[in-house]
């Protein structure tokens, strides 16, 4: 019998806060209840912002909370060659294209053409204009050879044409995993998302589906803020022939002002709470566990 496999996958670009503690502890609780495995993954593809110091802090905080996980820990920065191989496959199948427009150029184009009526993704960001898809192969190669900055974007129209039917995912209704329902995946809502950059051969979306498949993750337990993004990841799983895990998108831990906790604002950092004398059981009480 195959063990159910859960994972907690933080990015070492800041200190863990109460929201991370809730997600980590909930993964531990659900894995234990199911008699399954818990993995720790370090999602450090953002080499400019991720640091060894923040990674060390993650290990310290999680061990303090009483979390245990299987070894070895997978670090995404050590697997760029694997992501590059998957990206090359998408390039060969013409499911991605090099996108050269800068943020300023995108804003200017939208202001001139669509203005406030320009479609936006679920996060409120304007969708990428499709101008680059019309470039000839010769022009694309010329720009790349001249070191013009670009990102590889998923051609969602071409990608969805590859699908034989509707796309969905299985979502658990609560943390007891007693019931599920099917959710329609809507990757089109995000437009042509970035799947890799010139200097980093992956993005969050691409790396996470590759990692989950390679690590045999059966259950993805993460915050509600990633609920809509699951549609993009389901599309990539479909294109790459990867079996999708089941999902549970848990509630978010909010600050006193009702907003989502943030690493950048150092909201309720676990290290600060520990230094203030708080115990792990106090953290569990604060997050409702």
C-alpha cells in the first residue's frame, strides 16, 4: 500500500510567521492522521532573495515547533537541470514563447489600448499582451542573441487546445479529509503566465508541479491564497502527463487589521515570538490547533 505523502514547502526569503506555522503544523497533523509521510522542501529558485541565513532560520523554527520530516530535504536550487529539461520539452512542443515586454512597456501598451477595461488575473495584475506570440522565429532568435531580457510564458491558448476535455482538481472540504468535491480549473484566468526566465529555467508554477510529481506528493495542503493558482498548475500537469495530487487550501491566518500576514512586514515572526518567551504550544493555540 502506497503511503500518503504531504509536504511543507517554504521559501527562504524571509522569516517564518504564524501563517507558516499553521500550514506546517496542519500538514503534520493531516499526515499523522492518515498514517502518511511529511516532506520538507526548500523552494529557493529566487536566488536573489533567498539566503542561507533564512534557510537556517526555517529549520530552527520548524524544529522548535516540533516538526519532523523525511530526509533528504529537496532544495529547488539544486535541480535547475531537471526544470530545464522540462522547459525544453515545452519549448519543443511550442507551448511556450519568449516574451520581451518590460513592465513599463506592458503598462504603456495597456494604457494606450485597453486602459481600465484590460482583463486582469485573480491577483488583479493585468494579463500579458499577446504581441510577442506574433513574432517570427527569426526575430525571436535575433532578440535572444542580442541579450534582450525575456521570460518564457505559457501559451495558454495553445496549451488548452492540447486538452481532450474539461480540466479540474479534487479538493478536500476540510482537514479531516472525509469528503471531497471537484473544482473546475480555469487557467485562462491567468493569461500567459511566466514558466521560466532567461537566467532561471523555471518559475514557481513549473517547479512545484515537477517537484510534487518527482517526490510522489499525494496531498497538497496550502493556503487559500494559492487556490486560484491551482488551475495553472493543473494545466501544466496535464501537458506534462503528471498525475495530480489532491488539494486542501486551508484558511489564512490574518493580522489584527484583517490582512494576510507577510514576511516583508515581519508579521508575527516565529523567531520574535520565541525570543519573547512564547512556547510551541502557545503557537498552536494562537493558530487554532
